[in-house]
C-alpha cells in the first residue's frame, strides 16, 4: 500500500463508512517525509507531477539566515535544533523542518557588525582589543554610524556566546535549502521562555 492523500478511505463526518468508488490514483499519491538531519550536505532530486523537480534535502549543515533589524543576510553554519512546537522527538534527533528553532553560528554576523559599525559584539569586558590602523575619514564614518546604534540585550548575550537562535522559514524537504531568520524582540523572548521551561 502506497501513501495516499485522498479522503475516500476516511469515514463520513457522521461516522458512517464510505464505499470505495475506484482504486487509488497517481495524482492522490504522497511520499515519505524527508526528515532532514544535520550533517554534510546531501540532496536528492525527486521528479514530481508535471515533470517538475523537488529537491529533497536529507542532510544539511548550513543555510542563509537574515538579520531583520539590520536588513542583512549571511550564510552560516547550523549547530543544533533546540525547539520544535510540534514534536520533541524532532529536537532530540536534530531534524530540520519549517518553523523549528535552531542555533546558528554568530561569526558571520559579528564580522559584518564590526566592519559596519566598528563594534565587536562578542568581545569580553577585560579582553584587549587589537588596534587596526584606520584613516580619520573611516573612523569618523564608523563613529557616525555607531551613534545611537544598539543591539537588544537578549541578542547581545547570544553574540557573546557565539550562538544565535534562528527560525527556519524554508522547507528543507521540498526546496533542498535550510534558510531562515534570526529571532529578535518579543519572538526571541517567547522562544527563550519555551526553551528554558523545557530544560527544567
């Protein structure tokens, strides 16, 4: 028996059984889930209806993540899955699905922030800063950009740990990619509470 997406085999809303009027059809076909895991990139092509191709990611280790408030996107490493609203088993097995919360490497974003504003987000308080020679024009430009620039407390803490919480917004089993956005503001607070509660 193949996987079928039809509703002919289901009972009526009143609870009565339906008589089958025909056999299964190919256009009602379903496929097993991809259950994309963390690991070296492995993507299969699947021919679908109309000769189109789906990219079935079986393993992924990186993706493009967007930092909304700064309007930038960087490719970064996926580290681990920390929360999934639908199933804790998907967290334990590090399964990548749409809307799961994963930890990503903060380095590409920290490097961009340093280049853009001249501020090192992951710097420890007592650590000595390397002096880079810059012209007066560049120093003045960076100071003007950094004026009034502030990263929220929750995000700054994550930068110092070197890991950011991100939400996956693509569908790895359909598009073969694992892209998403970095959590900020109320959304970050919400998921931080959920993750803390789960750990307890």
